[in-house]
C-alpha cells in the first residue's frame, strides 16, 4: 500500500503518485478494445448473414440443376429410343437437312 500511497499521509495522496494516470490510460485502452470488439461482433454477424444467404442460393441452384438434369436425362432417353426405332431414316434426313442449312448459312455469310 505504500507504493500506491494509500496507507500514509493525507487522503487523496494517491493522485500525486500517478495512480490516476494509469487508471485513465487503462480506461482509454479499455474503450479502444470495446470499440474493436464491437466492430468484430458486427463483422461476424454480417459474415453469418452472408453465409446463410449463400447457402440458400446454393440450395436453390442444386434444386435447379437436379431438375435440369432430370429433363436432360429424359430428352436423351427419347433420342436413344428414336435412334433404336424404325425412324432411323427420319433421323438421317433431319441430320442432312441441318447440315444443308448450316452450309447455306455459311455460304451467305462468306459472300458478304
């Protein structure tokens, strides 16, 4: 108690020993720390909100990809069924027609 000046002399003698300077410095540092903790807390809350939003978006994309995969699988199944059937001749005609159309378009573009 002698170092702090609390045990001897007049009351309030501890002010002269520098105790209040250390208290003020501690309070100042404490306020700075409190501000940093508040900033970190708001940042973590914002990060949590963003993570929840991104997870919802990923779930929606997963659902969309599943439905698209199902649709694509059904379409490929129909094409396989078409190629296995007696409509192979029709499929060849369609392929030749598409090649002809692409050739004509290429020719028109090349002439320009």
